[in-house]
C-alpha cells in the first residue's frame, strides 16, 4: 500500500526522469487523459507482444456482457487439476480469479464465450492484431497468436476510461472494481499484471481527484514477470 504524491503544472503532471528497468529491456507509457499528454519510456512502445494475463481485462468484459457468467461473484468449481500456483487450485469467482490471475478460470470463460463472439469483440475494440487463430484457451498466452503493443494497450485503456468501448456501464463498473488495487477517498489505483514467455506486463489506470491517467509497462529478459513489471511501475509512480 502506498500514497502517490502528484505534482501539477498548468499543462499536466510533472514526471520523474524515467523508470528504473534495471537489468530488463523495458518500455513504459503513461497517458494523461485530461491533457492527452503521452509520455513514453524505452524504444519498444510499438512492439507487439503476447498480452498474457492482461487480456483478462477484455475477457472479463466479454464474459459479463455475453452472460458467460452471471456476475463477478458467481463461483466456478475447481476441476481438481493441480496447477503451478497453489492459489489457483480451488474454487474461484471472477473477483478472486482476476486478483490471483487464475488462468483456468479465464480459459473456461473463453470456452463459454466461444470463438465467434470473442473474435467479434476483439475486432470491435481494435485489440492489437485481433488474431485468435490459436486455440480458444491459448491464443493470448506465451506462443499464442494474439499480440498487442504498449501503445495499443494504452489506447484500449483510454477507450475503457472514456466509456468508448462496446460494453454496458454495469460491466465496465464491475471490471474497474475488481481491477482496483488501492482505493482512498480521492484516489484509485487499478491494474493487471501479465507473465508469459519471458514477458512481464503491468497495465492499468490511476484516478486522483478529477485527473485520470492510464499506464502500460512491459519488460523482457531473464526473470521478467508481471510481478517485476508491477514493482518497476509502482516504484516509478510513487516518485511522481
């Protein structure tokens, strides 16, 4: 838990010099939705990578709007298959599954949604290359066909926060709620990590009073993970 100290100028936020990506090849983007100022760090802002578990953001909205699940609190029973993380090996709701990034839960959502509805939504929101030619349960992971750049993640998140996506208001509200990592009276931090194939993502949004920013960080290299991308992003955001 932390507090973000923000400093304002007439035109927008003052930014610290740059994130500390350490040993990783990193890229970070922050877009101020009030001023439309886009700050880019690193040289890979347009490189398309697997979205990994950041795809759960879109998967959540498609599942809710298509009634693949009743709501964010409906419990799906664990199938008994022991997976790599202990926290995955139990019954989950959408709310708990997104917080621990339980892949099996969202693979079941994808099966229920089906290829036709999933493909239609990908194209409607212009999500990366919108390619789901791999298996319905694998296309957003490791060697999957779906790819998205940090700039495209930012555009997607900006559309989400501006209510420009083709999803109902209740669905968007639920998504924002279950993505929220910290909430105070005048500020909200929400985000989703993603890890696969030597890639780490952390994407999300910050609301402070009447100001909103969306961000997307990704890292590549030995030991890259969503947890590391999140650590780097938060360390930077704390300095603003």
